[in-house]
């Protein structure tokens, strides 16, 4: 059973779940979820280390400071959280934007990280040609000034679509309510809107594309830490051409296919994810 804590960082606070003792295993969520997505994974790994799952700034129960919620803002607050807790010897387990944050943090802090597990995340900057037609249409709309504000801030459409399409087994109403609770009004949904606008597509935004290119270079180098990619089926960010590119370009990245799951895979496959992480930890004698 995990407990919930809150710690002051910069001008706000980060809320996080914690269970177990020992070397830290940090779980990072994506958009538009929260640490709640790890609720069925953490208990299965709490005997292997100090499991910690923060809510990213502006999300879950963390504070909502008046910042643009660009990738660099999330980096600042997450770095402050790692430092406030004095975390070292870290294993990161992350998906979606949490995966980008995890790989970026690991590259920048090689002396504080043991390894990284990611899935359903951005392994390389993307192109519009990577997207299926319906997805391209929706994400172009999200990135269009005025249109994205209507869809996300006014209609809360991203949250509804993401939970409906990203969880194959469906969600209980009580679980859905937890994900909706942090976003009761337009102002609270600004982080949810900004994340789709941070995806580096055809080179924009350039600063986020550069982040991904830097950790790709790190994963391709002899100095890279052990890394594991879990895949679920052959759609979305686990598309075969992306996975095959990763196998060839990122030698530090071990690829382990699991059963089918939605984008928010911890909802569909907590046991499979936990088992794969445990096996990987065993292989590295951690």
C-alpha cells in the first residue's frame, strides 16, 4: 500500500506516492494521467526498492503555478523534486512524456541513475507521416491556436479521448473520476493542452526535438546506462518502424514485447509491466 506525500519545490509543491524501502525506483506518468496510473504497479515492485511516483507539476495533486507548462518547465520542477528528496542510485520507469523526462534526466545525471525502463514514449523526433490520418487531424487541431483551446480548455476533449482510446480494458467510473478531478475548469487544463504542442513534429518545437536527439546520442554511446523498452502490440508509439529503428540505432536499449495494451498501459497490464521490470532488475543484479 502506497502513502501520499507533498513536498515544496521552487514556488509550488509536488505530490507523490511512496512505498517500500531501499534504492529508489521512480515512476513517471504522462498526459493526461497522474501517479494514480501506477497504483497497481507499485505494490508489485515495492519489495524491490523505494518506489516513488510524483504527479508532474500542474497535474494530479501537484501545484498549478502560473507557468507556460512547456517541457522545460516540467524539467525544472521535476529536477527540484529529485534534489529535494536527495535521490541517487535511481531506476526510472516511465511512459509517454514521463519517458522523455526520464531519459532526459538520466542523460543529465549519469552519476545518479542505474537504468531506465520506458514504453509508449518518444524514441525519436516525429514527422506528421508517422501519424495515422485520424490522429494527425486531431493533433493538428490541438496545435492550432484557438482550436486547441476550444477542444481542451473549454470542452475537455483531450482527457475524454485519451482515457477512452488509451485504456483497452475500460475504466471504472471511480478511476475515471480520479483522472478528471485535477481539471475542473479551463485554467486547470493548460498543462493538458500544452503537452501535445510540445511533441517535436517535423522539427518543431526545436528545443524539445534537441532534447530527444541528445538522449538518443547518449543511448547510442558506450557511456549509456542500461535501458529497457517495453512494447505493446504494433500501434501508436510502438509502431514496428519505430521499434525497428530503435533496435538498430540505440544499442543500449533492450526491447521486450509484452501483450497488447492501450497507450496508458499500466491500466491494462500492471502485472505484465511489473514482471518485466522485475526480470530486468534481476538480469542486472539490482
